C-alpha cells in the first residue's frame, strides 16, 4: 500500500526579509549568494539588486515590493509505504506474517521562491498575526525517515 500526502499553496506572496537585510549593506555577515547579483563592471546591465553599499550610506534596505516573491509551492509532506510479505514464504515456521513499513516526511518542495521554505516560519508569539507574510529565514521543517518491521508469530 502506498499513501502520499501533498500540500500546496497557489498565489500567496511573502516578504523575504533576509534578502532585504543582506542587500541593505555590507555590514551583514553570512549573506546569501544573491548579493553577488548586485555587482558588475558593465554599466547599464540589469543587476537585479541595487549596488552594495557600506552600512548607513545607501538606502538599499528600504522596504519595497522588490523583496516580495511568489510563494506558490507544492510539497510532498508525507509518504507511507507498507508491504506484507507473502504467507507462502514462511511455510510451517513459527512466523505468521511480516509487515515492512517505510514513512518519510517533507521529502521535497517544488517552488520558485528564493528562501528556504515558502510556507514556514510560523511564530508562536503574539506577533504571529502580523508576521505571517514575512519570511525571517528560520530553518524549514525537518525531513524524517522511519523504517518499521512488524513480525507476527503463530
């Protein structure tokens, strides 16, 4: 038996805060590789991001729709596969049945969203209601794998 659960969202937008923070100045450590798109020696070439400037000199971190991205996605949230070995394999032994089960969660996500998770970053504090559309780049949900074997004796 195979059971797959997909979750999806279509048409949602998210404000990618990490992108705004790393494009805002050069005083940020561990910035994303997207900051590399802010530099070119060729004038007139669309860089995608404003020129990187030292902290406090530019206005790159002003909140604009430049940091709002389509957060549509489809995710394989859960996969369960179970199989019972044929009874004829055991003959007259003490074993009546063997069931093998494999379970996995958060296997993969299809999205064009640039952040780590187009859905995540849920807050448990009072600010959850007004921070839902903002991606603060917290780690996405863990990918887990489970394998189970059930042996039934006579």
